């Protein structure tokens, strides 16, 4: 099928980032963006959380907040797709403008604030999906005006977990007031304990925890230990950062919100390495943050990530980056004389 994603790409830079994102979703929904073949890559296949991933490259939460194009992104070559973040009730998010491109830095700043259609609308789409199309995870959060954060996570898990292959508890977005406080040991323990009552609704669905890259190493380690003690199967490392690394050049660098893209790579990869070492690989890690190339992906894996995710790379490189990263990973494994992805996980740690 004719692929017009390459034609859309140059025009996207002339359109506001949020409008461009919506156009991309519509193009994918209607099939205008085309379909790419996804060949088998035995050396990149891995089994984790009881799931057979055809390759380790996933679509990070944030691109497809409402599960509109999960099948299309799987068809584009992703090994898995994570939809969300989804809250119990629909919410509009923060005022616009709330997304800022930083081209010179290959980065994006967003302060979207969990804008989404709510769990019931997303559940309808998940109910209609074909499980054989591939692995779909769901990322859940609390409503901004909620007086009961734990209740929001329980409600979202109860509604969505039976329809997903795994669920991610997002307590690390910087754009919902008070959300990151839930990473503190006591609050995190209470939150995870509150979920035990609804876990029987989807006992075989892996529960993961997404952490912020701005946590001190000790605090991140404490959060990981609390997670493991409460049955969490893995970590997503990391969310966007509120820090601003030295050297950012774009005029939007001072905008409030979470920074993603290349400037996040070192910070998030360091956190992957720290948590992998601290846990001796006991809690598998999905590494995300700043991956723009196969080299970045391979370094993240060698730091300790069993799976990886991208989002901002699509902003600058389009869907072509999927095949490029997967081809490159195969080349890196061959160059290092490794027969499988699992052999590379944590090799530098």
C-alpha cells in the first residue's frame, strides 16, 4: 500500500505539534499512512511477563492515549503497544499550548495533563481489538480533580485490566499535581495494597510501575523494592524529566512540563542501569527515554532493559525509525557474537 507517512512528515513541522499528532492518528486510523510488513526476527524475540514478544521495541504510552491505533502500530512493526495514560473519567488536560518541539535538541516538552476520553471509551476499543494482532498494554492514572487517588487506580484497573495484556501504574507524570508524591514508599505501598482487592479481576495480567527519572537513586531503589513486595512484575523506566540538562538550545527549553527525547537518554539510561544492578535483574525493566536510534536502543538494553519503548523518535523520524532500530539491533547482536536479545540484557551492568 502507498505509504504517505513520508509525505506527511515534512508538513508536520509546519503545523502545531498537537494538531500534527491528531492528523497522524487520523491518517493511521484511515489507513492513509499505509501498512508496513513486519518480518520475523527470531534473535529479537523474548518472553516476559508470560507474554511472547516478537521483538523488544514497543510504542510508549502517550502517542495513542485512547487506544485508537493499536492494531495499526503493531502492523507497523512494533513488538508491543502501550495505550494511555487513561483515567477513570474523561478529562481535557491542561490549557493549550501544552506541547513544544525543540528541533535543535531533538526533544519535546509536554504538559498535557492526562488528556484522554476516559476508561469506558477506551474499554470499548479494547473490547473490539483482535488479540492475535499483538500485545497491547494499558497505562492508567488518576483524574486531576480526584479526592481518592487509590480509588481511581482501582477503578481503572478493574475496568481495563481484563482487556489488556499488561497494565502500567503511572505515578510519575510531572503534569498532574501531586501524582509524583505517590512514588514515596508509604504512599506507594498504600496504593499497591489497595489494588490487591481488584487483582482477582485479571490475575494473570502483569502489573508494572512507571517511575520518574528525577528520583534519587536511593528513592528509586526503595520504590522498586516496595513494588516487588506487592507483586509488581516489572518497571517502566522512565517517564519524562522536569530537569533541563545543560546545553539545550531551543527557545522553548524553559517551558514547564516533562522533557523527552535525546536530552533524556543519559538520565533515563543511568536509572535503568542503577535499578538493574540493585535488583540483580529480578524486576524486568522496560527502558524508555531518549531512544532515537538502534545504537541508543542497544545501549539501553545493555544497561539492563529487557524491552524498550519509543515515542519522541516518531516525531523526528516517522515510522521508518521502527524498522531502522530493529535492523540495527540485529546487527549489534551479530557484531557482539550474541544469539539472542536476552544475552545482551544488562551486559554493561
